[in-house]
C-alpha cells in the first residue's frame, strides 16, 4: 500500500509539472532524489581533470583544467581508506561532460577497488578554494 501511495504521489507531481521555473530544482518528494539543471558554467569535461585530493571519507576535490576546483560529495564512504595518490577510475556515463551526479561514475583503485556513489557536484568559488587547507587543495 505504501509503494502504491508513493507511486500515485510521484505521478501526480510529474503530471502537474513538479519542476519550478527554469533553472530551479523540482519539488522534492520524500525518499526520491530529484535532479536539477546545472547552473551555467557548472559542467566540466572528465578529460580536463588534472588532479584530485581526498577531503574525507565522503569528499573528493578535483582540479579541473588548472583553473577550477570541484567538490564531489559521495553518499557512501568509498574514500575511507583512500589517499590522494590513489588513482581514480572514471567510467563513461552518457558522454564526456559532467553536469550532474549521474554523469560521474568513480572507482578508487586502492587496496580493493571501492565504487563511489556521487550525490553532489559543487564548483567552488575562489573564496572557497582559498579557505581550503593547503593539503586539501588539488
């Protein structure tokens, strides 16, 4: 019964146009992740990733083309035993451009490969980059 209720609720949201005005995230449904459109300039090419730094068990920082830093948030603790020198393996998911979490499939090639589930991608501002401790900067 609970599944049927959730399905009906979700269908009602889809049929009524749950997304807000252009550029805004869709209305959230408890237990269902929504994907919003990326802000202009928030996308990057996987081939432009130059370096990475492990910021914690669920946080990865990427140096993109030597000019941008992105914080990648994971929903699992795939980076618990990883260090910044561990190689990352990117798998192709819908092309070379990364704009949303579903576009990025990461595996850490540490002692026993650990697959990461990306939950968020944030382009850091110059102020946020400057606030990172030096050892966290990719």
